[in-house]
C-alpha cells in the first residue's frame, strides 16, 4: 500500500493525536488479532502449496476480461426463463424468509408478467408456490440491483468477453425512487416496466446491434477519472453510454418522439449505467471461478435477508450471514426505522474493486451516501489491505493513478478483521415503499471465517497426511 | 486558506524535509518580497478607501451571474460583423506583429469567408490592410480559444444572464489537432468550418431554441465534481450538453443522418464544451467591469504575441507584456522549438476561478498538460493566495468542497509574486501547423505592476491632497 498523503501510525495514539492536531490526515492502521477462531484454519490455508499460484491465476483471469455490450434481448430468450420463473438478487431465498422489498418486487413482477391482475393477489400465489419458482440471478450468469427481480418478459443487457465468448446479463435500470427493484409495485411502476420492454429495450437492441460492441470495461476506466465509482455514482458512465448509442438510436428507424423520449429517460437517470457496470464486474469475476486453492472472493450478494459470498476455490457454495443495517443519508422524512437491511447483487462492484473500494476517486459521493471526504480517501487505501492486487486499467487519479484494490482475499479479511466496504441504496423495509436513502454497509463478519473453514478443509483434504 | 491535507512550512527546510520523508505532502509557502518597485503603488492602493467595498462589489457581481445558453446564430447577425472584419483572441494586434498561428487562422478564415480562394493569397490581403480589419473578441462581448478568429459567416453560441439581459458569444469548437484556431488552414479545415456553419450550427440553433435556456453555470458546477476543470478537460461538460440537447436535435426535423453525424461530432470532441465554458466565464466577469477602485482582474487574454489583462477599476485599458512559452507535453514528434508562445482568450476560465485554478478537481489532467497530481492539488491551494474569495457554486470535492479560488486581485499578485496558473493548448509556431501539445504557463509578471501603477494613479487622483 502506498500512503502518499498520510502518516501511518501503528498503536501509540499520542503521536497520532499530535499529528492530527497539525491537520494532517492520519491513517490509524489498527493492528488487530485475526478473527476469533480462525488461527488454525489460517494456518492450514497458508500451508496449502496451491494457494499463491491459484490466487495469481484468479486475479490474472479476472483482470484479463474486457466486457463488451453486444446485445439487448428478452430474458426469456437469452436466460431461458419460463413463465413463473423469477430470478432474484443474493443467495437463495424462499418467499417465507424474503424481506419486504423482495416481496414487493416479486409481487410487482408477477403483475408485470400477467400472472395476477393486482400485485396484492401475488401474495397468495407465492405462498402457495404453485407454478412459481425463485432462483438467484447469479445461478443464471445474471446480476440484479436491489431486489434484482428478473422475469421472462423483461429485457436484459447482454455483455460478452469476446476472448472466451462468456456472457453475463442484467435488466435495464428503471431510475430512482418508486421503482420495482426497491420493492415498489404501484401502477406507474408496472407501466414503466412495460415501456422499458415495449419501447426502450427494442430501440436499444437495434442501436447496440448497429453500434456495438461497446467497450464497457473501457467506459469504467474513464468513469473512474470522472468522479464515478460505478456503484452509487454512474453519471459519467451513463452519459458516455448515451453518447455511444445516440447516433445509432437516431438512425434506428424508430419514430423521433420515441427516440427523444428514450434519450430523456437515459439522460434523466444518473444510475442508468449501474446495470452495465454490474454485469461487467460479474463477467470479470466469473473468469476466476472454480480455481482450486484460490481464496479470492468472486461474488458478494444480498437478498435483503442474507448476505452471501462465493469464493474461487469453493465452487458454487454460498457462505451466508444476516444482511446488515445500512448507515447513511435518508430521503425526505425517512429514517433508520424505515430501512430494510442490505439488499442486491450490486456489491459485485466492490467484489471487482470499484464501488466502495474506489470511493477515493468519487469524493462527491459523500453527499449521497454520507461520510466525509477523508473517509472516502481512506476507504480506498484500507481496501488495499484485504485485496490481492491492483487493477492497472482502473486507476484513481487523486491517488497518483494507483490501481483500484482488486481481488478480496478471504485470508486477508480473516487475518486483519477489515471488512469490505460497500456503498449502497437503501430500500424501504415494507413492500411497496421504494427507495428511502443510500449509505455505507459491510458484510456480516462471520461469513469470512465460514468460507475460510471450507477452504481449510479442502486444503487439508488435498494434502497427503 | 484551509490546508486540510498539508503541513504548512515557512522557511526552515529541515522540518519540511523531515515531514516529507514521512510521506506527507508539504506546501512550502515561500515568503517573497513584493514585486520589485511596487511598494509605493501598493501603499497608495491600500490607502484607497473605495478598494474594499469595490472589490466586494466586483466579486459579488461576478458570483451572482447565471449563464444560460439561449441561442446559436451567425456572427454577422448577433455581433454585427461585416465582410472583412475579423475578431481575434487577446489584446489588440496588427498583422505585422501577429504570430504564426494567428496569421494561419486569419488566412484560413479569409478563405472561409470567400475573400480569397487560396489561404496563401490572404497574406497579401492582410499586408495591404485594404478592406480588412482586426479587433479583439473581447471588444465585442465575445471570446475565442487560441487564435480566436471569428468572422461574419461563423455561427456563435449566445449566452445570456437572464437577470440583466447581458449576452456573450463564442464560436463552436472544431475539435483538436489540425483546426483553424491552432493556425491550420488546409482544405479539410475550411471544409469543416462550412459544415459547422451549414449543418451543425443551424441544427443546434433549432435544438437550443426548443430545449433552452440551458444552465451553463449549473453544468460547470457538475463538471467540477466530474474531473473537469473546464479549460483543458471538458469531457463531462460536453457529455451533459449532448444529453441536454440530444432529444431536441432528434425532433428538430433535420434528417436523421445529419442529426447522427452532429451527435458523433459533439461526442467525439471532449473539448466541445470549452466554447461554452469561456463565454459563461466572460458573462460573469463582465458583470464586474467598470467598478471604480476595484483591483480585481476581469480578463486575461493572449493574442500569441502579447498577454493582456483588464481590471475592474481601470475600464477597457489593456496591460500587456510578452506571451510566455508553455511548459508541457507534446504530441508525436513535436518539441519546444515547434511551439508558439501562449495564445487565446481561454484564460478567461482561470480569470473566473476554474481551468488552472481548479486543477485539484481534475488530477487526471496531468496526463495531458504535464505536472504531477500533488502539483495539481497545490496549484488550487496556491491560487487562494491571490484571489478575493471562493465560488460557493463551483466547489472542489477532494478539497472537502471548498469553493474555487475566485477574483484575481492585482494587489495580492504584486504583494506575493504568485502568478496566476494557466493550463493551455500549444499551437505550432508556424502558420498552418495546428496543435503541437498542451501545458502550463503564467502571464508575464510585469503586467501586474503595470496595472497596479494605473490603479495607484487613479486612487491618488481621487484623494484630495
């Protein structure tokens, strides 16, 4: 870790206080013991001869991916979703254990799909479980922000790693406030989903097919030089996407008023690019899956009840714990009592080294998620303590172009007790409310020792006794 | 001045070195004597009872202006330019004293206007002086980047301060490289000027009239949170302008291929917004003109031979000295011997507190103009030493949202010897070459004592002896 703008202080607070009084920011690197009960597992994993090479391989595979936007298509076609199948954010969840915003989004999506006329009627449908099923987006190469509900009739962005042909998918962003992904299901929410599927998505399909492939990894490179961290600030990314697709939208043959409305919708939603950043991150991280011995995290995802991680060396297994409350800023009269715990697949951005990990490059975000500018700078520096390397394509100008901290290492998290920093939107905890704010959150600490235990078990099982 | 991330050190280098070794950035505030020969004038101006109030009034008037884009129109209509009249950047200049890029741009513009068939034939025309005349853009409420040549057939952005009805003007940006404003005049340069006048500008006129007024001051607010300093980085500003005008361009009735080509041209030129930033800055600064007793600079401009400033308390008088060589990065095989001295009205951005003054918010710019990231941060801090105040609408997130340093004070410059920092494009010194690089430059020091002397003279003349 380089610390160009700080004094590093270990232990003695006297010096730290003295320097702080001179108005120099001080990074207190609190040395902490490893997480309780992890010593033996840390030793077993450290002794695994495959670990170093496996982690180098995982990081390199991830950094090697260039995500390109190649198509926009109905989920029924490209994800093979059937009527009654619902994808959702996070690790697996049942209707019974689902939080308010997850239920609200499922209810709205059932109405959008025509399974019920009134979203309220969907409660009985999901309680019965007849002809409906829930499955994580991640199990179908997809990701979804907040509730992440994806159904056959919704259209999705199609991203491809041209070198391998692998693809990932994500729905189109609906905007902020009262929207399905935050658990809202009022008539205007459903109506907007129909406009997305009937007008915007087919128009974008034609534009992407004419103008693409669009280099989404490259747009992310530029965004990080333009004050976006690509989780809760996606302004520059949204504008660059509009720039890249606008000429082809104009010549698409669609009616001018529809094209103009589509441009107004995209330009009016600073978060539009989030749904491109997320599958780009997943596409990179999926390249690091299933590498025996690697302790690198390949997914962090929340369903509003559970927070789960997947690790390169442990296949498709989820290590889960309770989603945490978010600490942040609230819209209007909302307060902490109105907020649901952490939800959404969007922590895939932090898993890939941006979002909360790149807050140093987006100091203006503190006005949206809370915290201070020095906090934002220090967060990025701190994340270098728990990551395997830096991303040379995604750099932070204000930190003298240092690459973003990339490849969360389960052993480093357990050894330091430093948890990944996520910034996120906050959903109302009741179905139907929508967004109530945005803030900062971490995973539940216990999921990392759980993953470590499994990594240790696999390491030991491979070692001849 | 706040110094949240620095240790301030005056004098003794031992402490500074010790702290620097601990990797803390150190701002060495070199105390310097006032500029040579300015003591008596500084005393006279300091004794002027009008000064404080006049400067408060000048700064407030400037900060109160909101620049809105209201129209795009031919210069012949809105600037009253007649055939043979050429506006140029900087203080007044003759053909005889004009530099290579200024001459090249005049030659190309003469061909564009149809005064000659071949740009080379324009040399004789300008040498004879028959039926041609040169006048600064600033004398007609206009500004122009680099050579700044503006002729009757060129179209200009029209910006308005809605409160006062005052207006300023600037041509449309042609892109980078071989373009008229850098002194190039090859056939493709002239052809592009015709496309701007025949297609792009009339299309933008229709779009601006339908979608405007567009809040350019507000776009500048956003840009400063998106890594632009609005002189040599205008990426976010360009994208936001495209976003704001695109829907109205689509419904303008122009043919789809022309609309798509216009969008590609705007989106393909990250500097497109510069020609909106400049008149927005001039519109603000013009509100501070002609305030007796004010020592605030209201214009800095260069014609490629002379660098001139105008001051609030000294009317339309120019205080001039030789344009300096630019220190920076060169395109391709070009080097210092190929570069013309500093040229253009674009230093109006620094005069208004952005550009070089706001480099802290655009650290990525060091890859274009040279220098280091700490230099960029320190430059903004240093400019607070020579300015009257801060702009609450234009803030720098990484400096904890401190307002940009605004209102250059002639007395502070003379008292500290700190010169305004400008970043700028570099024109080839030979007519016809175009851009050769970009870098950093300051005004010639002697123009500030010259302005101070005049301010002192006026102060004394008002004081009963």
